[in-house]
C-alpha cells in the first residue's frame, strides 16, 4: 500500500466571542474582547493498493485558542492582542474526500468549541490581572520616556 497526497493542506478559521471587559487604566479606557478561534488543517491522501482503486482519506486537525483583542482610544493595540490559551488539539480521519467530509468535521469542531465555552470564558475573565500588568508595564515605559 502506498499513500499519495491528493490535495494540499487547507486552512479555515472559525471564531466565537466568549467575553468582553472594560478596563480603566491611567485615565484611558481599554476594551478587551475575547473569542475562541479554531483553525482547521485538512489533508487529503489516497491509499493506493495494488489491483484496487485508490481510496481517498481526509486527515484533519483543529487547534482551538482563546484570543484577546484590545482597543484603547479607538485604536487596536496589536502589542496586547494575542492568543492567551491553547486547548489540546482535536484530530481525526474520515473515509472519502475532504470536501465531502468537511460539514461533519466542522460540526465536530463546533461541538468541541461549545464544550469548552465555559472554560474559555473563565480563562478570559482570569486574564484581566495579566492584561492590567501588561498595561502597567507599557505605562511605566511611556511615563519614563523609555
């Protein structure tokens, strides 16, 4: 049996909001928006058996992260916007092509994301102290002229 790559890796990203927070720091109001983002990696391979037709299989992996986006004074702050937590990846294999398996894969990812929603919200709420610490560091640099 030989494996041949039938199609490259496809990526898709799905996002779900989980928490919003307003932080007043050094006379500036900041807004932190938290969302879960799942990134899907697909790879279709064909199992080639002698004397039989090639049979496609779809290998997939989904990464789920909690991402923080911060805005202050109407502008996005890229230095503070980042992933704050990575969940264990979800992976699997489906018989057949990736195009036909994609709805089933996306449903599995949605279930996984929904099952982690409460944990993602708790992680986002706990991030407030980390974000305030990062804002303190940035404020200290700007006050000192660093």
